């Protein structure tokens, strides 16, 4: 795939999101659904790589680019991630003058709600790929309950889920996903 096309597709995803994972539906639609350049499993892997490393939440786009076109794709992904940082300065100057307008505030609230719905629509197919058996579904459900109803730090919940999964694999009650 052409370097410029990869860059523009990833830039579109980056520019149309407010956080790293908000771009996920766009990335999935462009690379998995429309162009069949990635599978849901590869996209999940890119998410794990990007979320496991320090840095911005959208860093998984570099891994997406790598899965699509190797090192040139990774460079295109990195450029797509850093381009908004260069563009944000003039946008902030414009937004500072308009931020108190009630219409702008209502529009921003509507965008946040719409973004949550679009993110959910992309998360469901990825969860189907990731939650392949009953123990993984139970671990995910328990983790969700803990995150919603306790004040436990996300890191501890993730660590507990990982250790539980490892214990189930070592006990032979669950196999590693392929």
C-alpha cells in the first residue's frame, strides 16, 4: 500500500478523535472492513502494543502502520500521530476566542457523546475476537465490575486479570489464544 495513502488514512483517524482510542472505529473501518489490510486480531495486537508502551494513547497507530506496510508504514503512522501536535497551536488560538460561545459548548458536548457511541461500535467486534472462551469472558466481566464499582487503580485490575489468565493457562483450564 502507498505510503501517502497510509499516512492520510491514519491522519484522518488521528484528526477525527479526541483521544487515542476514539480513532479506533475509523481505523477499523478503513483497514479491516473496507480495505482488508488488517484482521481484527492484528488490530487487537496493535492496540496491545500501543497501550503497553509509554507515550500517547494513539501510539497504536504506529503498530497499525507497521502491520500494513512494515517500517515505511510505521513511519507513516508516527507522522500521523505527531502531525496534530503541529496543527494544534493555530487551532488553540482560534478556540480561545470562541470557547465561551454557548453554541460551541453544545457542539463540543454533542461531539463527545457521538464519539463515545462510535467507539462502542468498534469495540464490540474487537471484543468478540479477544474474548474467545468462557474464562476470558468472566475475567473481563469481573474486571469491568471492579473498575466501575471500586476505586482500584486500572493497573492493579489489569495485573490481576493477567495473573488470573496465566494461572488458568498453567492449570490447564484455558489455552493461550493463537
